[in-house]
């Protein structure tokens, strides 16, 4: 039968929507409660919706009974502090799974390439239902920062680099595309990440906000790109060697970023 997917994401695996152009009080993401949650990079997360409405970030499949990344339960104490963020997550009207704000400490392009990973949004997702993709709403104005998306983790020939100013709105099939953020600022980056079920509601939302499947790559000097790629190769080899020495295979899929 297969999953219901968005035609808009078929070609590149992502769309960029119109910029969100309203001011949001930073207290909405600064005053909510964060938990330490190891992701790609130095991160913390503040859940707005979780498996059962508790302040925790675990994949829904790790709860009892295990289930896929849908039917997230909003957390009243967090929603109260972040009403605009909650409304933005709910605007499409698509089923929501995990919904959280990520706090990412500054890193480099090389770090980002090392952090590239695929998400696990569709574990236990029943065939014939909507494929889970993710919305990324950048909250801080990170003008030097960019998202990196690749079809293949180690192949730079297909690399989309998407700018992350305040108000940037992306929807990404993060189970298909390898992804991570390069964040070159001095302060943490904050971004709202929402798991949405693909379907007519999400398609209408993408159309309403003029989603485009190609944007110009954020410009980075070729020297930096080459050095980052070389460093990714070096670090992955070092990690593989360390894991092999311990008799373990590499864990390819991370739960979040
Ligand atoms: Fe991720």
C-alpha cells in the first residue's frame, strides 16, 4: 500500500516556506523547561508535546505501549509559556507527534558534517497512513548559520545548505535526508521542531506558505567545504576504528536533531 507522502517533498526531500514575519517574545523559548537530551551536537530540548504530556523527549516507540511519532500530548505548563510556538505547530492541522524546541550550542561546518544523521520518525508507523516529516522554525536570528541536508552522508555532491535567519521555516523528510545544522554564532541557536503527519492538511499548509523545493545554497568558501569534508572523513574513520576495537557497529540513526 505504501505511505501517504507530500508530492512537494518528493524531488529534494525538503521545502522552504515563506519567512515567518511576526515578532515572538524570546521568553517563549527561554522560559520553558529544558531537559538534557543528547542529539547531534551540544544540545538541550524543551518539549511542548511528548508521548504522554510529560517533560521528556524520548521517542514514542520507547514508551509502553510503543507507538509511532504521532498523537503527541501537549504539556500544559510548557504551552502556557509558549502559546505562539504552540499555535504555529498546530497551524497546519496535521497530526503532531513530538514537538520541541532545540537549543544548539555553536559548532563548525566540520562538526555539522560529523553530526549528519537520519531521524527515525516512522518507526512503527502503520503502512497506508501518513509519512512523518518535520517542521523546523528557526527562532533566533542566526544569519551565519545554515542547515545542511544530504542524500548521502559522506557524498558532498548533493548538499543543500539552507540559511537560518529568524523566521526561516523548513519542512524536511528527515528520515530520508541526512541533516544537521552548522551554527557559527556565539550564542545558542533555538529552533522549534515538530513532527507532522503527511496528508492533505500538510499539503495545504505548504501551498498556503508557498513552499519551494529549491533555494540557492548558502554560500560557503570552497576551502571551508573541502576542509569540512576531510575532517568528516577523518572523524568517521576514527570513530569506526574505535567502535571496531570495542566490537560494536556504528549506530547510524539518532532520534533527534
Ligand atoms: Fe534529526
